[in-house]
C-alpha cells in the first residue's frame, strides 16, 4: 500500500494512477472533497474526514435548533465551492430551504448586503481565514451580528487567527473591536483531532495518554492536527494486512502476503476489501470507512470572549449530535430565528379607551334625555311654545343618533366578525349622516320660519305650521337617503385590511410585528365623501345665512341666531380639524377613534347645550323674560282668531302683527304724542257738550275737512301730531262759526238737515273719544272693552256706556 499524500494536487494524481499499479493508498491529511469520487479514485482511502464530512454535522445542528431557512456565502475557490455543492445535496429533501446562495472573490460586502436583503439569519460560510476577517467587517457594517444572526463557518482556522489578520482588517476601516463584536458567537465546524472519550484504543492507550506521549516526544516541534490521524493510519494498515493474511490462510491457496505483485489483482482485491472492513477505536475515535471515506467525529466550537470553546460534537458513525451542557451561548435569550418572524397583529382599539369614551357618550345621551324631558314637560310654557317644541325634539333626536354612532365606530375586528364589521361600516355612516341632518335641519327649519315671517314685506298675516317645517326636514333627510342609497347600491363600503411596515417587538423578542388595520373603504371613496361633505357644507351655509338674517330679532324665544352661529362655528372648526387629524392618524386606531369620538361628543353636546341651556335658565329665573320685552296686547276677538292655529304659530304671528322690529320706536313716540292729544280731545269734547245752543251751522265741505282731520290715517301718519293739525285747521278757517239753527228748521227737515249743529255735536261727542280709545289697543294702550271713553267729569251720563255698535276694533297695523 501507499501511505501519505497531503497536498490535494499531488494526492489526486497519485490516487488516480494507483489503480494501474494495483495498489491501495491511505492518506492522513488530504481533506479535499475531490478525492471522494470513487469512480475516479477507487483505491483511495483516508483516515481524516473530508471537508464534506462537516455537512451531515451541520444538517444535524440545523435540525437541533429547528432552523429551516439558511443562506450560503462562499469564496470562489474550488475547495469551498465543492463543499457548498455537497451541502446543497445534503439539505435537499430535508425540509431546509437555502433561501440565498452568494459567492465572492475579493469583496464580500455586496454579497453580505444581499443576504441581509433576503432576510437570511442563519449564514453558512465557506472561506479562508483571511476572507473571514473581511466578511465579519462587512457583517458589522450591515449590523448582521448579535442576537438575530448566527454564523457557521469552517473551524480549521489557526488559533487566534483574528490577531494575524488584524492589520489587514484595519486597512478596510474595520477596527479590531468591531471585528471582535461581529465575530462574537460564531460557530466553527471541523473534524476532531483527538477523541475526547477516555477509552483505551487499539494500541492500549487512551487518547489522553497518547496526546501526552506525543507532546513529550515532539520535543519543540510544532504540533500538527493530523498527527492522530497518521497514528491511526498506521494501525489501519496493520489491521488491513492482518486481515488479508487471515483471508489468504483461510483460502487454502498456500499464498502468502509476500507473494504480492503489481499484476496480482486477486491479492489486490483481498487487500482492498480488508481496508473497507476496518473498524476499531483509535485515538481519533471510531475508525470506519464508508466508500473510502472516514466516518469520523466532527466538533463544534463557538467564539466566546475572544476564545474558541468546544460546545458539541457529532458522531458520524452513530449519526448523533451531542451538545455540551451550558456551553453554547447565544447573544439573545434564545437561539436566533431562521428568519424574521412576522407576527401579523391587528391594531385594535384599546378596551379602556373604548370604555371611557362610551361612558362619556352615555353621559351625553343622559343629558339629551334630560333636555327631552324638559322640553316635553314644559311644552305648554309660552317660552317653549315660541321656540317650536317639536323642532326641539328633532334636534335632540339628531344629537342622540350622533351619540349612538360612537358605539359603532369603536367596534373593530377584536369585538366583531369580519362580516359584522362590514355591516357596521354602512350602519354607522347612515346613523351619523341622518343624525347630523336631523339636528341641524330642524334647527335651521325653525329659524327659516322666523326669517320668513319677519322678512314679510307685505305685512300680511303669515301662518307657517310645524307640519311644513317637518316637511322641510323630511326633504333634507330625503336628500341624505338618496345619496346613501346610491352609495350603497353603486359602490358599497367594504372591509379592507391595510398592512403597514414591520415594527420591532415592544417586548424585545426576536420577532417583527406587521400591523394590520381595518378600514371601511370602497373604490371611489373620495367622490362619495366629497358629495356628502358638499351637501353638509351647503346646509351649514344655509344655516349661517338664516342666522345672519334673523340676528336683529330681539325676542329671545324666537331669536336663536347667536346660538346657531356658535354651533355652526364650533361644528365646522371641529369637523375640519377632526377630519384632518383623523386622516393623518389613520394608522393609529386608538388616536383616530379618540379624535372622532371627541369631535362627535363635543359637537353634539355644545349644540344641545346652546339650544336648551339658555331656555332652561330663563325658565328657572324669569319665565316671562323672553316674551315681555315686546309683548303686545290683543283684543279678545284677535286672541280667539289666533287660537285656532298651533301654539307656536300663534306666538310667531302675534309677534309678526305687532311689527316688532320696525314699529317699536315709532310706537313709543306715538304714545307720547297720544298723551298730548288726549288733552286737546278732551277740550273739544267739553266745548261740544257745554255749548249746544251756540253751535252754528257747519258746511258740508267744512265737515268733510274735520272728518279728515279726525281720521285714523291722518292721525297716525302725521308727523307733527293731531294737535297741530287741528289748530292749523282752525287758524286757516277763522270764518268757521257755530251758527245757531232754529228749532223749527230742525223739526221741519230732519232728514235733509243731517249736518245741523245738534247732530254734529252729538256725533263728535261720541266719535272722538271712541276713536281715541279704540286706537289705543292697536298701539299698546287700554283695551277697547274698557268703560266709557269719556274722560270729562261733566260728560253726560248717557254717553258713559257706549253701545256695542259704536265700539271700533282695529285688528292690527
């Protein structure tokens, strides 16, 4: 036999040629995987495991830690490429994925970056120690070290190899501390030089005894890691020759081992078979060949605190892996994951937050219910009547619908199923939209009624019943329903799941969180929202217009313009801010829900409070304050006429017929003038009653002028007062005398002489006071049903009770 061969190039040539010489070769140091080709090298054996022998050990290690996804990084050298190709065959079919295979010649940084880009956590490297320094420097730059990564590289580097390549590493701007930080925790794989078992070998010595004897005899010569395999190789040769001799002796062919020659293929075959049957325990472990390859022991070492520590070994014969207890140390609390564990986590609304906002919503609904009770209980109070109680009920209903939508906005996938969530998308949109329109539609409708009455230029009595206002609100809701129905029919809301970029685990685990967020969306979401916002915006502008137009109505029970303006302002600002912030925080469901809920609560609460709190305060403190300021007394007939309409319409019509806005100051001025005219009227009445016999004849044209003076139209339209008109008239007609008429004329012409002084005296004594007192109720004076309008103490008793036929009713200005 031929014993030896170290360099792969020399050993391969010898092994290929020995078949022609009928010789078996045994090597103790050639580890190149090329020599494992038994078709090309059928007579080659080696006591040292080949470089490919580490691949079954690596497979066992991967299975032990349940790593099912790896990547390879290989130097472009045949030796390393062959190991990688064999590893690919070993891992194939073992449910272990090689997710990326990278190779490099001089600069490994590009390959390292690609491995990181493909999320490779377990890296199987094949490169020499010089390239190992560059690889770990690149790993440090890419942050591919620590608790999330595990490097597995060859373990046959020289001791303290990193110290030897320190200078070269610094040239690449990788300092020693950076290199050591990236190297920390790597696992090296190599064959075991000597067995660790304290068992006597075939030589009668234990591996430990052999190692001591070897160290004693080498006397200063540097150790070689192949010395144990060379020692076992000699024993292999001896055992092979012994078995060959036994075989020859048993064959009865009378042939000796000494008879061997290069052409005796029979004896050569006997020696080859004896070599394959080798099986004994040597200093390197169990010596067994399988297809010429040594089934040895593979050791695992780990770089810990600047030194390599043995952490386990693999027995190829028994195919077992032994991890030494508590020796292997990972950078994290557990072994690294073979890939980034992506935990898809649905971002849900916090239960405490939902509970707090739900409690606030319930308080708001209780407040709305209290306002509803207050409105119904006091519906017969004049203050509540004039504020349209039915419309107030609709405002409360709209507010409660808006409150109810908050409960639905807080229900997500953590509370309901996907199908239920999709249904809630539609339901909550409908409830909020209808509630908004109901509340503000009712508020604007009753404001429109005040606007329509007080802007009535023709001053005609105008009756607008609550039924008409309900129709207006119903029309607004009908528009909403048309939009919502078209939305649902054409492009309904669907549940969509948005996936966000991965985030580190807050608990520090080696996993990444991929947040998922549920949304209610459809294909043309922007268009539909634009339509809804445009309609609501027009509704708000309409409310602002009505509030501006009715700002001068000074009856508190009717004038809500100030509160409407405040409501529109608050709702508009809060909706704009809420929509913007909600859009910007769509990836944070807690923040988004909190903003939406608070906006709805604030808008609904402030609207209800602005509508009802002033009424409640007024009703508690001074119930008549809202109507006393411009209250006008009406006659019984007018009250009976107005009582036929609804309560709220009657109040509004009373205010309209009094012309609150235009005639208040004029009314006050006329009252002052009436006081002055009372005296003049009394003087005229006294004169007419005291001098009946001196009354002269008044011509027909003079009487017509006097009637014009006393007419209500001239009286009310005069700017200088009735007194001045009467005096001017008397001054301009000095010739007017109260001529005496004989009684005989009166008796003779009772019908023709209707303008006789006696008739004129009687008519004036009755008509002037009656006209005076009949006019007073229409401008706030005494009631027309009072006692005799005659104010003179000397008035005739027969004139003190005016017959009903003489009572004058002025229904209104």
